[in-house]
C-alpha cells in the first residue's frame, strides 16, 4: 500500500513545468472509515496526462487493498471532482481507464524498453463499459505491477452527477476484482461524499 501511494505521489510531483500551486493538495470531498487509506491527486495526472479533466481525484483504499489473501484486495473507490466536461460515455470511460492504467502500471514505458522483437511486451490495458440505469458497469484487464506481478481483471461501477452548488462534475468509481454479486461490494457504502449534492 505505502509503495503504491508513494509511486503515485512521485509520478505526480515529477511532472515538469508545473507551478508550486498546482502541486498543492485540494481538500478532500470523501469520507470513509478510519482504516481506509486516502490519497488526493490533482489533474493533470502525471502518469496519465491525456485525461483532459480539471480538478482532482480523491481516492480511498480498502483495508486489505494490498493483500492478495483478503477479499478486499484491489478494492478501492475514487471520485473525479472536476470542472464540468460533459457527461461520461462508454467510449470516454474506456479511453480514460485505458490511459490511466497503462500509465499507472507503466505498460507503455516497459514496452519501449524491450527489444524490437517485442520479447516480454506487456499487452495494453483493455476495458469495456456498459451504460446502466445507475450509471455504468465496466470490466478491465490489466497488469498488477505493485503486488502480484501478474494480470488481473477488475470490475468497475461508475456513477456521475453534477453539483449545482459547487458547479462540479462528480464521477465516482468503485473497483474490485470481485464479481458484482460478491459481499466485497457492500463495503463501498461506507465511502461517501462529505456534502452530498441534491
């Protein structure tokens, strides 16, 4: 867990050409149980600069997030708290998540380092989203460079809303390898907006 958060922080602060103000952490918009770890990352994300959002990402990691023996392994929730940029679509989420996880898992950099025969080249992240009554559900196949050093499939739920009080778009993503019917999905009810928008 600490290694992952430190890696994200280094990727963000290593971005060239940003002012000190741009590195200042925004205030949190989420509340979660005390045992959940938290991280806030401002946009543009140092590891996924093609995601064209303005604002920040507020993340909450489940207690067993970094432990592959726990049911909440790789279970976490985040909110993109951003200036309004139009409603999300299946294609837009696919592009964002592919860019996000290719950067997070360092897939593009790794593939540039292998020889021209493409030996040991990692497949790029593959995600697919479907519109639902509540928002979107998604499935993503990517590489886990932090813990298992193997490929994993993550299930995703996405909801979004526009907050007229703050004039912000709120895109919430809950993520877990568990099937949507698994008990692990109940833990996301404990992660909430500090000031829910009507």
